[in-house]
């Protein structure tokens, strides 16, 4: 049994993570701050330390170097990625960007824990009385090299072409543009390119451009000097500098405001970053990958995206096909997800019934891999046997009609007012002119990224300031 120190100030998050880790056979000690952890415990007595970067008092990065030989894994949001990357350079074992999947966290911790995987908890993940055994440490089943590449799964002709393109572009230093619908796995592809590149030992910094408030995105990317922006009590490096020597992913790059587009173009042309308020530029060695679900050609045509920036980004290009254009891959992905989640959760392998396989293959999956992952996760939670049937996947309902795009006809074809989507639409339309995106997301109890994605799905564009 491994002994883990969990440092997180949010009680709800800390409690959920403690339950997850205890269920996976770990002995977990909690603390709400670095000061509490240092005062109450010997930091060198743990096998691993899991800490949030942003804490009251000293940040979680202060634990690096205080825990003996124990690896320190940091949890970070977009605003603290730079601090986490710096900590990794100083000796932290790894960092995980929020929001993250529980299975991803468990696999990461198991990778960094010394020795063999810890024994799993005896607490079953199935209903009482079920005959499915829960092994203590199930091996991860092998997958075909032809059907998987650095986390991407697919045996269709379209995905084999993508795999071949990834292997070709990864060794290059050229800028890469990744195109694809929402949920097709653009960040996964970018990570695969990074891991196959000569920069694999250095930082991979993902930035979701739509999740950062418009007034802050310039400072977050390029940094700022003391007093240059409101609240800047000290100088701060941006995420471009945080990715020094590694790879910077700008996801949903089409959402960048024009001023930031111009600064990014200058960065690509010169390789230099000038912080907001600075008089001198700094040279930064970064491989840039940009990703978007939008039609950049159309945006260039209507003037909302700079043509010079588009051509700078499109040195290399990879298009990720949606699931509906990948025959057979939906079932392959579902089975791969079942194997990996069962392994991470310490469960016996689950299988799909023939009816479930047929339904997965026939479904349109408008949300692509993200939608499929949610369906598989839900089915695993509800499953109380070794097979997952059609009813657990929730695929017997007809597909949702496309969302109405024009706001002028907002009342025509919109979700019923008593549905969750109807409530979301009504709340956003009523408050978007008086509240910021951050305030709207907070009142709805979701992240800014989730707010942006739901706006896109329901056809509620963000009003221009």
C-alpha cells in the first residue's frame, strides 16, 4: 500500500480525490495547504505527493525539494500551467492540467509510484452479489500497433492515414495546424506529435484559448511586467516562455481576439516574445501546434482571422476525421476505453454485447470521441455484470436534431423551456450582456471551457464587445 499526501484546499475536490485513491489501494493523508502539511506531517514519509498549484499561502510548487525522494505531482489550471512547468524543470515529477479524467490521474500516479502497482482496494465497483471478480492488479491488454498510436485508436483507412502523417510531421520543427470537429481528439493528436518529436523530454503546454477571458489572454500567452496590467504586482512570464524548448498547443485558436492574433503572428515571424509593458523582447524556442474546429478559410474571407497568421500556421496540416467517417473505429475506441478504464479502476474487463456493438457502429456520434467516452464511462458506472448492453449506453433514443444557429429564430426549434438545455439557453441570453463569461459560468456551476462548448453546440454565439 502506497502512502500519498494530498494537498488541496477545496474540500469537495479533496474528498472526491481521497475516495478515488483509497479505492485504488492507497493510504491517503490530507492537508489544505503547504503550511498545514509541513506542520502536521513529515514530508519525507510519503511515497508520493499530489498537490494543487494554487493554494492559500505557499503554492504547491513549494513542496518540490521538501519531500525527500518522493515524486511530487502537481494539479494545475490554465492560469498556473507556467508555474507547474517551472516546477517540473526544478524537479517535480509531473503535472496534470484541469479538468482531468480520474483514470488519467490514477494511471499517472501509478507510473510515478516506486515499485509495482499497488494492490487494489477490496471495495467492489459492481453491485453487491455480482459474480464479477475484481483482480488486484489487472494487466493492461496489448493493442495492435497498427490500430493505436500514442493514445490515438483507429483501424480505419482515414485514421491510418492520420497516423502516417503524424509520424512524418513529428520530427519537424514546423508549425502544425490541426483541424477537426469538436471532440475528435485534437489535443490527443498534438500530444502524440510532441511525444514522437525530439522535444519529448521537455514541456508540452496546452492552452484552450476560448477558456481564458479575452482581457487576460494576451498577458497569459506573452507575460507582463509589473504594473502593466491590473493586479500585476510583479512581472510574470507567459505560457509561450513556459513552453521553452518544448511544444505549445493553442487549442481553439480561432477564438483569439485580433490584437492577440497580431502579436502571435509577430512571435511566429521572429521567435521572440515581448511581455506586455516590456521594452525588450526575449527569444523563445517553441514548436507551435494550433488547433480549431472552425473554418479558418471562411474566417479569413470575412475578416475575422488574419490571413498572414493563417498561412503562418498552415505550414503543416492534419485533418482529424469525425467518427462518422471512420468505419469500425467507434467500436474499436469503445473497447479500448473499456480496457483502459477497467485497468485504471482495478475492475475485471468488461465486454460489449453484439447489440451494443451494432448500436455503437450505427450511431452518428455528433460529439465524436468525447461523446463516446461519456457513454462508455456511464455504462461502466452502471454495469453490474461482465457485459455492457444497449440500455446502459443510452443509444436507444433518437439522435438530437441540429441546434438552431441564427439567434433571430431563437424560439423556433429550441429545447423545451423545462429542459436543462432550455434553462441554459434562457439564462445565457438573459444575462450575457450584463455578466462576464466567468460570472455566467460560475452561476451555472460549470467551467468557462464548458460554457464555451455548450454555446457552440446550441448555436449561442458570444456577443462581441
